[in-house]
């Protein structure tokens, strides 16, 4: 990859922040130094390292991305746009006389050497003023031509040495295989005379530079194609040289399987870019190329691989830093903004949800503003819309995108999960679940090694009562990616089938990968709860709760409340149930509460009332309509909700309904028969 070339042709990208405005906001916010501001950003974003370089760059008025300025603005408690440097500020700085006058408070005098030069310059300009009038039309044409060059290819004005442009192509082994070099050369031969230098390079010990190769072969252009691969992700960069100039003209960083799915899509985009840069095509906007330097690309690939593999909350900080570094050095790297967005969404499950999702929205907006057509960016946008309760909007987004580009495994899997979420919100509409399974099977065909497809398929199968199919799918997910989450999911399904030994082994494997993984600790706590080891159950569940913030998922609080209640810790139990209900209410306001969540919320409500000593009377209870409605439609709910409805009906002494619901839940999860809270149902049957 290249950074060389004519400096006059480079454009600085990004936005400048005003140092004057920054220093004012810094003082108002109470920070004494830039270092203290950087430390505050690290605290807010929960980063391992303090972003001093990023803060320094902004204060030095180096162009950065809007997202980077937003990070500083959040710490300063101001709107990001109030820190932007305006055109008027730029103009004032470019007027030296005005600057001197402002500083000195008087008019310039002849004594100053600078003023002498200014006066002499004025005389000279007056002398040539007449000539300027006669040549203004010529100058205007030249300026217009120079402006238009920004809309032409880098080498659009170059003339071929002979009748047709000659092009030397050199490609490393990875990119040669992935892009089918022979096919690329065949396509390029339609417009250029070609030399495949890759073949010669294999037998040559000579270390040649692009300039020496061009001189040696007397060619017009030299095209260098190189690949960088980390895990399932790859960057391919094409650099074009002519004479003593060189430029990275095409760079794509994407999941390898997407290129393998439709290599012609990428070849056509690359060839069109080459033709545009050499003046053979008037206009072209690449769908896959993103401007990024080598360091940005490496950080991005590392971030994508880590995001793909690990589910540990402690890793999200590192992932966030990798993507943030990528956009700091390459402000137009849209996919890196999408990576930031996805990392923040995942982190929001265990962190300050409101803050993290607001930051995710900013990053996703930045990505969409740069490249709304990009498949990975659209996939991440699905995640954000789903996470913030906008499932219907996510489905509408799919209707508006171009199917030509959006067909990689990330996009197809995200669309499948969106349909699954739509089903969870409207379980009576079976078309959603049918479409989700269809899309997941398509995703598996696209990339058989993508573990998330099997994981999501397992969740779907379990939600509709196909427990063995769910186990089989989860087992494949573990084979492809034995991470914290895949082990916990397989362990949960094993416990559901009353296979406690295997379940505990899977949970132990999860904790080997991440010693504080909250889901593993929570599930071990559940096993101990079923075995009536309530103290041990409470300890594991408390450990799980300590691994996430107070803004987490309601199930964590509901679980520890049950353990606390069994230990006669009634005050603590009530506090936990209340926190669970607050999270339920928050999800209701956001619009992503499902019928399953609603049923569990009713359970928390009833438990609190019982702990407060209230006597329950079903006939005149305000919850009666919702309890009856959810009980009647329980076949569409997840088993965790069905068992809660069984308990609710039992508390209201509606024992027949409770028994029927328990039987229904046990068909999916036989281990529910052993739930200590429902033991009295069996005792009652025995007594009768």
C-alpha cells in the first residue's frame, strides 16, 4: 500500500475543531489540561488506554472524523458542532495584517520588515494589475481545468507510449487466488496490452521497484495487487504506478467468503476503477473500495476478527480502540465506523445502555453517510435498529437496499435475526420464523464456517420447541467457534434436557475462556438453584451480576431475586425484583418488549406483591386480562415465559392452568419438572 505521490494532489479529509472553542469548553467543563480531558474520555468509554494522541490531534486542529470530535464533545458536555472550526475562522487566520493588528492594537508602520514587504507587494500587484485584466480569462480557464481534475482519474491525462496503454500486473499469491488472476488479466486485455509480472517474479531473484519495472519493460502503467489476511477477513489493495508516481486506487476490507461468493462483482469494480484512473472511463464510484492507510486496515481486520470470535465484555474495549484508531488515521473508513457501532451495540448488553447506544447511533450514522450501500454497514444498521426496538424499520431498510451488493453472510445473517426478532414481537405471524430459517440456511451455504448462523438457528429451533435440533445446531457452532457464548448455549440446552453433567462441563469450558463470563456464572447458579443449593446459587448469580452494569438485562436481576428469596433475604429480593421491573419498563419505552418479556414482567410484579404480604384474588386482579391472554397464547411464547405463567397461575390458585402450562414447558425442557418452586403442584396432586 502506498502513501506517496504528488502532495499537491492530496486532499485533507475530515473536520477541524477550533482550538479557541476547545479551550473555552475545556475551562467551562473544569478540566485543567488536555491530559485530564483524555483521562475523562477513557473513563467514560471504559478504555484501557488514555487517548492522549487523539485529543492532541484535535487541539492541533488536524482534520479528524465527526465521530472523533463527538467523543471529545461528550466529555466536555457540549454539542459536537459547537466545536467545529468555521470558514470565517479560517479566513481570519489567513490574513497576517489583521492578526498583527488584533495583537498590537494599532496600524502597521513602515518600520516593520514584514510591513515593508507587504507595501512592496502592494506596489508590485498594482504594477501588474493591468496585465491581470487581460489574462483573467486564461487564468479562469486554468482554475476550472484544475478543479475538474479532481473529478478525473489520477492518470487521466497520460497518453499511451504506443497506440494502446500497456499495463504490467503483479499480484501476490493470496490475491491471485482470491481474485482469479487469470480471469482479471483476461478482462483487462480487452482495454490494455498486458504483461503478467507475477509469473516472472516467481523465477526472478531481482528485487525490483515499480519505477524500475516500468523503465525495464517500457510500459505505461504498473499495477500491484497485495492482500493482508487476518482470520476470516481480508484486505486487497491495488496500487497503480506511472512514471515516478504511485497511488492506492482500490482497497477493500471485507470477509473473505463474500469475495468467494461473487468474485466477478469485485473484479468488475476493480477493473472499472483501473479504467477510470487511467482515463478510459469518464466516471466511476467504487462500491467496495474505502480509503484507508495500512495501519488503519490492520487495526480494522484485527477488530473484525476479535468481534467475530469473542463475546467477553472485557474485549469490547479493545475492539472499540482498534476501530477508533482506524478512523482516526483514515476518517473516511466507513466500515470501521460500522465496526465501532457493532462493538458498542454488543457492549450495551452489559454496560450503560443509553450512552453506548447513543454512541453507536453516531458511529452508524457516520458509516451510512459515507457508504450507505455497503453490505457490512447495512448489516450493522440492522443490529442497531433491532437493539433499539425498530424492527419494522429494519425490515423496511432491507426493501430499499440493492440486492446486487447486499448478499454476503453478514448481511444475510443480520436479516435472518431481524426476522426472528419480528417473530418474537409478533409470534402469531409464522412467516417471520419461516423466512428467518430460510435465510440462515442461505447464510450457511454462503459461509459454512460462520458460527453465528448455527447459533441463531439453534435459538430459533429451541424457541419453537425443537430442542434436539437446537442442540445439534449449537454443537456445530461450538465446532466452528468454541467461544464463551457458544459453550453456554450448548450447556443451557443440555441442562434443559436434564443432562446436568454435560451442562456443567460446557459452562466450565466457557469460564476457561473468560473467567468472569456472566452467562456461564448465571447458568451454574441456575443448576445449583434446581439442586436447592440456594447459597451457592446466590453467589454465582451475584458474580454474574457484578460482571455487568446496573443497566443490564432483566433476567439477571430476576434470577438473583429468586435465590435471595429462598435465603429469606426478603429486602434484597424485593430490590432485585424492582430493578428487573425497571428494566422491563425501559424496554417497553424503547419499543422492543416481546410477549415473552411481558409474561416474565408479570411474574416479577406478582412476586413483589407476595413479598409485600398482599393477598391475591384473581377475579378482581388488574393483571387478570393480560394473564389470561398470555396463558391462552402461551404456545407462541418461549419456555422461560411459559414456566413463569405456570407459577403465576399457581399463585392465584388456578392449579389446572398451572399444571397444563408446566406440562407444555416440560415438553420443550424436561428439566422444568424439577423446578423447586413448582414442587407443591406435585405434592397437591399426590394428596388429592
